[in-house]
């Protein structure tokens, strides 16, 4: 598997969002969900419409992800994700019980390869250079979380990594790199 990098520049992220929004609300949602939750691509592709809606049909604040060991992990769906979900569900033909990232051809979720192609095409369409793919979304989440002051131990736990150095390497940060961290409690 080829190494891909995180989208480290906010301008890169904005260009990709603009490109995807103009081409497909499903693909835009895929990107927004990926960069805001840090989920693995195969985990995102398994989400159904029912998984993100509560009993009244409103979008949930937390997605409950079942792990292989039957443990449930709560994934926070921030405002950007919930807004993208709302726009997508309003304008698409997917219904409860169907996969969120439904392939119109197979009626199953799109494949990992298709997700990689979507990101690759968006990078190209936005005129960016670099090695990017579907895993770039997950790495972007960790990179920006770390840059904004989220503790490395929390990011490491989120990724299920065995060491802090593994997490730093994964998100593309050398141990020597220093960031200005603003801890703004803003009470």
C-alpha cells in the first residue's frame, strides 16, 4: 500500500470541499465525515442511514460504532458533519436501512477503491499536488487535532496505536516540530 499524507493546509481542504460539493453531495459528505471523525474508510462505508438518525428522524450527535469485540464506540458528529449529512439526505434518494455511501449500480456501499478514486480525483480537480488518498482523511483528522492542542494520548487511543511515536509518524509530524498551541477555554 502506498503511503499517503494528511491534508495539512486548510486551503487544500477548502479547495477539495469546493470541488466535491460541486460534483456530488455523497462524495462531499464522505470527505467531511472522514476529516472530522478520523474513522477508517471501511468503517465509514458500513454506515447506514438508520445509524445516523434518531427515532424522530433527526441526525444524531454521536454515531455508535460497533467494534469487532462488540464494544460500542461513540463517534462525535460535529456541526459540519451534521450539516453535510442533512444536505445529503435531503437531496438524495437513500432511505433508512440503506448504506449512507450507496453505489447506484450495486445498491451496496461504494468500495474502498472507489473512495480512494473520489479523493484522488478531487485532489486532481482542485489542482493540488502530493500523495493523497482515502486514508488522507483519517490522517488529516489526527494532524489537525494535534495541531489544535488535543493530547497525543487521546489521538493515539482514537487510532488504537500502540505508541505515541506511531501516532506522530502516522499523522506526519516529526518529534522536533513545534506548534503554537492556543488553549482557549472561552468560558
